C-alpha cells in the first residue's frame, strides 16, 4: 500500500497517470486584464529563457507528508526528479517519454511526454495559449501564480506555476489531479545555466545493489 500511495503522489506531480477521467466541459479561459496579459508574456519569456535548471525540492503530498530530492531540467524535453534516501523512486523524461521508477517494487512505467502536464514546461517553445488554456492569474506583492489546463483534455488536471517576482523565477508548482488531490513541489535554491551529463536524462534500471544514477553509479 505504501508503494502504491507513493506512486500516486509522484504521478500527481508530473501527471504521469493516464487513467481515464470523467468527461469535462471545455475550460473557461480566465478574463485577462492588460496587466495579466503582460504578466503571461513575462512568464513565457522567462520559461523560454531557462534551458537548464537544478534545484533541491520539497514535495508536499495531499495528506501533508513531505519528501525531498533534487530536480534537474534540460529544455527542451528533458527532466529528472530524484528523491533523497531512503526513497528509491525517480522520474526521468528523455525528450520523448516520461518514465517513473518504483524503487520498492523495482517496476518501471512510462507515458509520452505530450500526454502529461510536464509537457507544458518541457516543450521547445512555451506558449500559454492554443493547446494550453490559462484558467487563472493571481498576483500579490512578490508572487505571481498562473494556472493552466490542457485545452482539449482539462480533466487531466490543473498545473499552477508559482513565481517569485524579484528576481523573477520559478519557485514551486502545484498539480490538482483528476481525483481532486493537490500535490505541491517547492524549489529550494534553484540554479539556472547548469551543465549536465546527458546520460542522466535517459532511463536506466538501477542495479539491485548500489545506487541509482547520480548517487555513485
């Protein structure tokens, strides 16, 4: 049960789960003010300027349980979420598919990146229009939040990106999944412009003894 629950939480973060959701009406776009439009242009400019990013993260599950790890991003198409011990799970996107490794069960599952909410920030050019619908823009002193759904399949879930204003950078994201559960990932000390070994963005089954990629392999 613990492993199944952890799998659900991880799937919520990157929308790996592809289970059928109830039919949902077409999303209602947010009524955007001129300020909101300017904010979205700023968000697009920022996301398109970030080619690599590394950060520690704190993941908060719907029940409040927290796990930590390291997030690696290499746009377009590649990312990795690696959990700190004793959790042996990890998630990796190789440019085409997103893979989830259940370290306890030693099982791998995968889905095309385009079928996941992760596609919103992994694509070559981020555009917050067309196949992406902005459902809300929230602004407060020092904070900007943008909520997104897939236009053709809003039942897949809602991704909310949270940015700090000065300097403008991504600090967390929340996923509201098809079951109504919210998982939040907060980035701690993110660093852009990091160079990575390209091999870390390909799925490789960890050996039965020893550590997964990035921990001594």
